[in-house]
C-alpha cells in the first residue's frame, strides 16, 4: 500500500486555529513527520484551550489579527511561508450573529487566501459538510453543484460563501477546501455544545450509566437509526496533510470515512469501550431543531482516493476505543 504524501512545499507552515480541535491535532501530525517550523495562529481567552499545545513543537504563536496584518504587509514574512492551513473559525451551528460569522468565517478566509495566493503559498482551508444542508443524495464536491446547495444554518452558509467566492472567481482549483464530516477525538473539550456525540456519550455514560438519543420523526428511520459519517481526528489530519502535500490536489474534498453509521452503532461502541452494559433512552427532539436535523450523512471520498490516499480509515469501534481508553479516561492529550 502506498504511503500518503507528507512532503510540504519549502518554507514555514502556518496553522490557524492551531489551539483548537483540528488545528492542534494537525500540529501533532506535523510534528510526527518532523515539521517544527510551525506558526500557530489562534485566540485563547480565559479557557483551557492552551493546554492542547503542551508537548507540541512550533516556532511562534500569534493572534489572527496580528498574523494577517504582518502577512499582508511584510513581504519578508510572506516569502518565508510555504503552506497555510486555515482551520480557525467559529464552528457553532447554533450561532445566530450572521455579521460575526461573515467577518470571522468568510471575510477573514477571503483576505487570508488572497494574501497566500499573492505570496505563492499552498492554501488549505476548512470548509464544512454543513454546506450540504439536507442534500443527502447530493454530498459530492462537484463545484458545478455549489449553486444548488442550501445550508440549514448561518454557520453552514458562512462556510458556503467562501466556496462560492473561490469558484466564481476562478481559483478554487488552485487551493484545497476540506469538507469535514463528523470528526471526533482528543482536544474537543473546549467546544461546549459543539463537542462530538462520542464525547457527550462518554460524559453521560460515566455520570448516569445510560445514553440518551433523539427519537426519529421520520418514518423511514427508526429511533437511533439516524446516520452519520463519523471520522476519527487522527484520520482527518492525515487526510489533510496528504492533500496539502499533493501538488495536483485542488478544489473541494470530502473528508469522512465513506460510511454511514447509526447512532445505535456509536452507542454500542461507547458502551463496549467502557466495558458497560448497553442502556439507551430515547427522548423527544426539540421542536426548534427538527427542521434543521440531518437524518443521514455520508461522505463521497472518491476524489480523495483519486489523489493517491490509500490508507484505510480507522473503523468506528477502534477509533472510539482509542479515544476513550487512551485519552478521555486517563485525561491525556495528543502531546502528552
């Protein structure tokens, strides 16, 4: 089996959102491949997100505003950068301040991408599977379908806007946009309600010995038979690094397992990893989210595979066991 590509263009590597979930996992993966010439861009506030960086190796840490200011105005700095991974964003699907999302998710991405292209850098950014809305039979990355997508919430729309901008401006094929599906794993503790169901399930089972799942409100899906494409964060960052290091890769790519697994399957994996008896309680879905609820997601990953990424995706049961037993239960981080 061929190894995934990991050789990035010469120069330093920028990771925005570097203290967050995907960003810190990518730093860990880059360190594993010998990269230490890394610039971390993020904001930390008063929370514990900074702990994700402990044990990881990088050159400097800058705020998003500070980095963009210097990157756009200092040719000497721009000339040293080879790759920009733009993973920083507000990822809350419940955020309703559209002006904030436009500034943070769309305008910053637009301006950073323009600066990276002027500098001749490889630009890789996080789009989102949320851009697909309820297009369950339409979750492919063909740019010809972008105008047909109808995201269900402001977050998804803010991500969709940059995909559209890059496509309409004619440079989408020169950059790499990543549509992450349901990613879970270490370093998501700061995400609040946006943390994965794997993390929430672990918390519920430890505290109460049971797991609550939403009832289905569509006859074609039984309770707990709603489906998601779950992807372990270690696989997500391997895919991300591969695409960045593959010169021929360009455009939008789904990053997922390529399989739809049910909530019941996820629950079984969590109970098995904890050595607990399976106890599931079904509860009513809040009326305010029923119209936005996705009943099935599955990433079409043919474009990813066509770039030469042949590594197997970690099975859900193995990924859940690794996450719970090696990170959550002992309270370890990736850099430990």
